[in-house]
C-alpha cells in the first residue's frame, strides 16, 4: 500500500472537498491511501471519516503565512517519504508542489478544479500565478476540459493533461420519492414549489442575484419557497436583502449541512447563476436526482450531463426572465431517476475511482 500526499490548501465545504472525498471513498485503499495536508483555517475537514478509512490529516499554517506553509509541507513530505504529491489548489499549487519538490517527491500532480472571473478579487493573483503554477509539476490533471484549458493552455492542447471529472455516487444520489415526501413534510414544504440552492455564499456563486431571482418568482407563484444551504462572506448581506424584499417567510435558510441528499429530492428546481465554475458537483448531484438545473451561461456546458434537465441562461438577462424560465420548466417536469445517464457520462465515483487507481499505479512504476 502506497500513501499519497494530498495537498488540499483550505478544505472548506463545497466542490473541492466533495471531489476528493468521493474519489477517496471508492478507491481501493488496500493499494492507495490518502494523507490530507490542509491549511489551519480549513472549516470542513472530515477528520473522523478520513481516519476511519485509513487516511491521515496533517494541519499546516495557512498559505497567507507562505513561508511557514511551505516549510511545514516540506517537512511532512520528507518525513513520510511520499512518492506522489497531488495538489488540489489550482494556481496556488505552485507553493505546495514547490515544497514537495524540495522534499524530494518524484511525482508532483498539479490539478486544476476552477477558473477565474474579472469580478473575483482573487483573479489578479490567479493570473499572476498561472504560468508559475506549472514550474514544479511533473504531471497535470483537471476535473473538466474548461479548467484544463484555462490553467494549462498549450499543455492541454497537446494532450498532456489528464481529465478526471467531478464525481458522485450515482446510486446514492438517485431520485427517491419517499425521501422527497419525508423532507417536505419535516420542513413544512409539503404544499410549496421549492426553489433551491446549495453552495458557498460568495460573490462567485452570485448569491445576491439568487435572491433577486426568487423575489421575482414570488410574484409569479404564490406558493414558492426558497431553500438555501451553505455559508460564506455574503450571509449577512443576503439576509438583509431577503428582509428588504419582505420575503422572510418564503425563505428557509439552513446554514451549512452535510445531509443534503434529502433536499435535492425535496426541491423542484435548483439555481446556480455563478459568475464562473470549473465543473460544479452540485449540478451533477442535482441532475442525478432528476432535478431541473438553471445554470448561468458562464458555467461549462459539460456541467449538465442530462440533456433534458440543464438550462443555461445569460447573466445579462434580468431576474424576471430567469423567474419566468423557472416557472415554465417546473410546470412541465416529471421527476425521474437519472443515475444511468450519470454513469454513462463518466461522473460515477465507483467507476472513475478505478481509473484514478490505475493512473496512480502507472506513475508508481
């Protein structure tokens, strides 16, 4: 059994954590184990689960304290004599993989799982680091074609970037009518048209625009309810906007939760008007459950594996346009199990974890 250094950076709730953990849960852990190296300000490290699965967690100074961060990652890599280090921190991989290089790790995988947008404060830093992020890498990976093209450019065009998609457990995420009824009953949603969003409350996710859209939906559908799950920098601003619109009684804000499958089942549609995304796992999870998705046109089309469920709308369209599209789709949709389509499209964690194992084994030869 070989241990791999998985350099996570900040392990928060959301896509990166879900991506890595889904692969980890389903990879053959008798052959490959993950040791997670996480910044000390991470807020969603599933330490108990990782240790139960045989992995380990190492906490290092956050990357804002860059010299201490590099020094500690280097020490961990050297002490454990890793043969592979796998960085999941986008352009910030330059620092973690530099530390791994200094520690003598032979194989250093640089994975891209996101992009950038002009409205994101981090974009300038990402663009500065992008060319340097390849310096200490021996291999390249991305969770989708768009991410691979954005970070690695010519390397992607030359076929030097391995694509391992965002994955979910298709069986566990299929539509379950009984779970839908139970959740809607428990949360007082039985007679409502439920609009949903799960994700970080940040500028990237366009959280405030979601509230604008829902405010217009309430004008078209009196029974509409909005369920929001997640936390982030825009929480207070979001709650203020909800109050300003006078729709407090129509919004159910549940904060950060892990039991999200029941809510996919309970919802009638899902809003994801992000400014940018790599390949968002929530889209795959929602569509596996037969839930209609409304993406912004800034999100890659590959994020919607089920042709009849995903609709892409320009962010230049007014909130009322989004609202009208939502109501129109909800009236026509029949919920069904789409897990087979998810598997065929290559998003099933059980199948894809076997491919990742083969990839690692080839690198270890």
